[in-house]
């Protein structure tokens, strides 16, 4: 089985048997019987990483394993920073698979935080700045963002520069800061915006605020972690840490409980909630709630964005790729595994879907392109169903590439040490350091992890590498330093 979104990139033959294929600081690393090497897609480069620090993991990823051998159910699989899936086979052969041009990629070096796209404009926010129609805009005044982008009456609204709320004309002119962070201290880390009945609603880590037409900020709810805001069926829906609410007057009324709802979407007369664990379908008539992905390998996977197409499929962005769920027979296909998509960075323009990721920039595609040759093979819920391509073409391609790579890999291996942390992760943690120092009086590890948009593994691993200590230890150290500083100032007085 070979997916139509996948093509064989190359085969690389290792001169010495490989024991472990893994990733360190964003770089693909292999442990061979003659040492540990960084693998750049062609060469094996000697590194000083110790084998004892590497973990052997067999990935139960039948997609990439079975592309190499239909009988494989487990394999060592790693995604390189340039989007190639490397599958280790028989401890000597690295098969590289890539996703072809049906998936459009933009800003591959950036972590995309917010998206707005229509016929005339594509507005994208990243940690490193904002882009209008793929050109940088306000490079010196708009930098850090962790929010969605919304449009209202010809203006874009968004959050940048650590909780400052801005509006800007859709042509990129007339940038204006409308709310300073000091007015939103009580909700802490404003991250999501939505207009509802003429007022601007703002969700943060500690509550919900309203910016009314008199330019006043009202705090509607304290102490509730808000993940997202959506307007459906003429109501404002609040996706929060303990479930889903609607706004009645200026009060929040809980509709159903789910573990950290990430967003609410309408499907016929029912509602879909993405969440920290699975994809949930809520029927208001029967008041019933069920996890659509229950019984599959994805029932506890964090889901983010959701789209129902006109062809009987659900498209779900997750923290580990994109899922296509075929409603009729409940089969599941996956795309771009290893890519972590963000909680609020998605946008749908007809059947063109935009998903922003931490690991591979902005991904967009037309669903018709990905299902045009759909001939899904029947599969159970916990398997992947993919498109079929003639085995003769695959076999000939493999033989040709194998012959080519056997010749090219006879070149002398270069010895070089290169284990630097990826640039985008450095930026994330540099911004995080500033945020911690500005909010040290009232901050928790879960709050700063959520701010980065990273998975727990990526967050803790990156945090320790950047700061040299665990998050709790660093917070304690910073807090003590701030207290000493304040005491010194008091003593001087």
C-alpha cells in the first residue's frame, strides 16, 4: 500500500549495521556498531552523542513500515526536519518517503500561530513575525503571537508582543494597538479572540474578558483556562479546561464536560469538540457525548482543528499529524505524522484547508486533491487506510534508487559534530524566559507549557536543553532571585 500523498524519495545504504534510529535536537541520529552518527539524508556524520542517551523505539506506524514491506507492523521511523520520513529496514537500509505537491507548504522554518485566508489576503502570524501574502509586515513592531486571527468590518484583530491586542486594515495599513496587556492581567496570557454581538471577547489562562463598544474591559469569568472561542447557532461557545460552555447574558453556562476542549464545530444538528484526548460528538437532543475515535489508536490523541467535507469525511489536525476519518465505514487515514499542529491556527476556505504547525510551517491542501483517487482498503478503526498504487512502479523505483545510492554512498564519510538546537525552538524559549520573569509571582509549569504550544515531551526536552534544569527548578530559582532583588530595593530605601 502506498499513499498518493507519498513518494519514495531515496534509499540510503548504511555501510555498517544500524541499531537505533532516533532524533536528537531535531536532527536524525543513528547508532551503529561503529559509533553514533548524525544522518543528514545522504551522509553519516560522526557525533559526540553517547549511545546510552539514545532510546530504541519501534514505532507501531503501519503506514511507513508497510510502504517498505507489507508484512511489517512495527519499524523504527523518524521524521527529518526537511519533511522526509526515514524507515529503517533490515538494519542497513534507510528508506526515505516524502509527501508530494498535493500538500502546499509555506514558512517551513516557522512555527505558525494564526491564519486568515480569503480570495485576496493570506495573513499569517509566527513567533518570528507576521506575513501578509507571504511578505513580512511590521517586522520591528509585530513579533511574538500565540493567538488566532479574526476579521471584522475590514480589519484583522490579533494578539502579539506578549498579550497586546491589535487591529489592522486588511490591506496591511493602519496598525493600531487597542488593548494594553495591563488591562488583561487578571485573565493572564490572552490567547484567543472572537467578536460576538458587536463586542470583542478575549480568552486567557485565567478567565474570559469582554471589550465593549465603550472601550471598557469587563472580566466575565475568573480562574478558568480558556482554550478557544467559537460562534455557532447564534451563540458564543467557550472551550475551556473542564468542558464546553455557552454565554448567557454575561454568565457562562456549562453544556457538557470534556478534557480540555480545543474548539467547537457544527455537524448537522450536533456538535464536535476537539480536545486534549480524542474527538467528541455531542447530541443536544439526547444530551449524549461520545468519543468518535474510541477503540482506535487515536482515542487519547490531542485533536485541534476539525472540518467536515462534502464527500463524507472528517479532517482533523492533531498534535501528531492530520487524520482523515471516513464517516461511512469509520476508516482512518493519516497524513504528515510527526507534525504538531497548533490549537488555534487553522482556517477553512471552501474545501481548501489551512493548518499551522510548530514543526513544518503552514500546510494547505484541497480535500478534493487528496481523495480524487481514493480507493481505501477496508480497515479496522486502529489501522490506516490509504490509496493504492501499482506495485510494479514501486518495485522499479526502489531498484533504481537502490542501485544509485549503493554507488553514491561509497564516498568517504565526513566527520563533523553538529548537535545545535533548532533555531525556532531557541526563539520559543527565549520568548518564554521573558514571559516567566514578567509573570513570576503567579505562574505554573502547565501554563508556560501551554503558552509554547509544544507537546509535553517536546516542551520538557527543549526546556532542559535551553535552561539546563527542569521547569520547576528554574521557576523556583527565578522567583528567589526576584524576591532577593525586591528585598535589596527595600533595604536601600
